[in-house]
C-alpha cells in the first residue's frame, strides 16, 4: 500500500517533527528501496495506490508494477477491497514504511498461508506491518471492520474480525510513524 509522496499528505506524524518535505522525501526513497528489495519472480509485486486517480497515473512508482486503487474508507475498508480485487490467490498486504522488510519475510508469510487462513506480521506497538489471506476462504462480512487503527489493539482487533481462523505469525518488524521511530530503527541498523 503506497501513497503519493507529497509533503503534507504522507507521513504527516513524522513530518510534524522532521519537516513535511523531508518526511515525504524519506517515504519516497523508503518505498523505492523496498520495491527493489522485494521484487522476485516467485510472486507478483503490485501497488495499492492512493489517492486513486493520482496514484494510477503516477510516474513516481515503477511503471512495470501492476496497480490497484485503494478507494475510499478507513484502512480496513481499503485492505478488504484489495483482498477482494485480487481474487482467489494467496495475498499479503504490507505497509510501505517498513525499513527492515526482506524477501524472506514474504516467503515466510506465503508459506504460513499454506496451512492457515490468515497471516499477520506483528509490530511492537500492537499493530502490524503485514496481513495476508489464503485466497480460498470467503472473507467474513466483519473482516477488518471495527478495528481500532493506530492503537495497541489494532492487531488483536483485526484477528477478532476473523474469529475461528487459524493464523500464522511472521517476524515482528516496526514501521516509521514518528521521528523517534525513525531514530530507533536507524540506531538498530547501526548496531547490526
């Protein structure tokens, strides 16, 4: 899931502390690095773009990647729409602000869908950076509804919307929402 990297329209929490232009620049380059790292012939990498019209025509993102419109609504509405647009295939949705994501995380998530209906990649703040469905299971009507987004309950709320599903879990990774997130992730990278 990507947003057009326009100052004041993307990474606004980061931008309040870091500057809107710098935050948009960071985001654009972060997404570009992620796309280069994750392209692989074993899966189809596609972009779910927002805003719809601007994202579909954008020259910022690689032209060779398929694109889907995110559409309107909250995050749950938009992710559900993406799963429905893809159809009957193992599908994972990832955030675009996850600096440490690697191919092995995607392989692990897709493998987890071999014997589970859902897969989730937890974040330390109670949210998640990845969610996936096996593609053969009908999504419950309430799937991704009534989730308290951007709270420590986002992951547990999400899993509760598919009660009865078996869930695989992949490695915990963190996204970048604030300057302290970015500094923590940079410090972690320097230690490794």
